[in-house]
C-alpha cells in the first residue's frame, strides 16, 4: 500500500504539462510507473509449466486497483479539458457578439451625427484653410499643396484675428470645415480640423512632412476629383475620425483621373499618401525557330505586351497623431473633450 501511494503521488506531480498533451503524456507515465511497480513488487515466483511466470494474487489485485484509480484520473482530466474548451468557445462568442454590437451601434449613429449633412450631400462641400498667427517660411508651401489635394478649399490669411471670430465668419459663409495649420520653428507641426457648424474639433500632431519637390520622380496631380481610401479606422474613436476626414473630400470620385488619397491608421499613427495610378505595358520577347536547328538558322522574335499598373507618388506625405477630440467647435478652456491623449497638456 505504501508503494502504491508513493506511485500515485509521483503520478500527480507529473501534471505540470499542457492540457492539450495531458492525455498522451499521462498514458506514457502510466506505462512507466506500472513497469517500475512490477519490478519492485516482484517476490517469489511460482513456476507452472515450462518458462511460464505468474505473479501472486495480491500483486494482481494491487495493479488492478492502481489502474482503476488512474482511469478515474484520466476521466477527470478529459472532463476538465472539455469544460475548458467550452469556456473558451463561449468567450470567443461573447467577443464576436460584442464586436457586432459595437459595429451596429456605430452604423446606427451615422444618421444622427455631425457629419451626416455633408456626407448625404445635403450641403455643398466648402473648406477654409488658414494658419496660426506667426507663420513660417515652409507653411505656405505646405498649404499650397494642401489646396491641390483637397478640392473646394480656400486659403485665408490669419492676420491678428482670433480663432473664434474666424469660426463665426466661416459659419456665416457656409463653410463645412476649417483647417488650421500650426507652425513652430519654421516647420508645420500641428493640424486643427474643425467640423462646421457644430464640431467636432480634432487636434493632430504633424510630423515627417515631405513636400512634393523633395520626392524623387514625383507626379503632377490633375484637377479630377480624387478617390479616398481609409484603412483601419475600425474602433469607436477611429470611426469618428474617419468620418471627419471623409467630410474633407467629395463623395463622387472621378476614376478617370486615377488620383488616390490614402489615410492609413496603424498603432495610433495616421499616414497620409497621395498617388497616381499609371498604366504601362511591358514587352517580353519569345524566340521561335522554324525547321531544323542549324548554325545559319535565325530565330523569329515575337514580342508580347503585358499591361501592368504602378503607383506614382504626387506628394506631400506626412504623419498625423491624434492629440485630442473635442465636442463642438474649438474651446480649449470650457469645451468638453471626447478623448485626450494621456501625455497631452494645454
């Protein structure tokens, strides 16, 4: 009995392996332990006949009880594995169901948010672009390229006007959006996008700006209305930012112009790119010889034209990072913020 208890305890110590391979490893340990028990519990052997060996009835009973206990342990392990699988499947269903509910809630709110009038084409697209009070030398070049990217955009000099007065002027003249380019140390470092007339206001940090003239083999954009591509704006906050960006561009792209603007969201950074699709043909030569191959025979070259498309960057390209999202128009002191970055302070 002492030996059986020691073996059973040693078997329980072997349970420190993964649940998916528990059954296989337990069977292997069972075989090894039974062999060790047989070697230790062998006493006097009763020989009957030629070369036949049998164990005592006490040893047979001990092994049978030990096997019964081990079978109970195996059943318990298998039941635990089944229960764990059911729990995991239930958690996956809950996660999937929660995602469906979130997506449904996002789409239900689309008809009642601040962007619905512009995206339903109930109001004409009209955008005002201005700068901060102290403009830099590189700021006008960036604004000029923004005017070529964003259609129906107009530039107004800031002067000494307060931003609240500019918002009132834009509302009176039925502008749908206001973009403020902030510069610091002669470099544009922030963008403020305000949806009119009821907000919201998004404050972005601008970095890694490369203008069109600094891009090698850049293309020149046409006046066609471009196509907008938004990637990975899937969360609740990303959905609102994506709809805010969508209000800056027309809803009927002209595909003959082959212009594409991409906003790619990855790890809370938004990468902006402006491309042209260029269709080209590549000729491939195939040689065929007629008749027998001789030294004087010449191959007839056959050219095949295979069309392919490649993107050509037009510029500019830059990176945005959301700092804050505020309800309504710009009001840093008394406004209500939907989301603020944890490292940001006014």
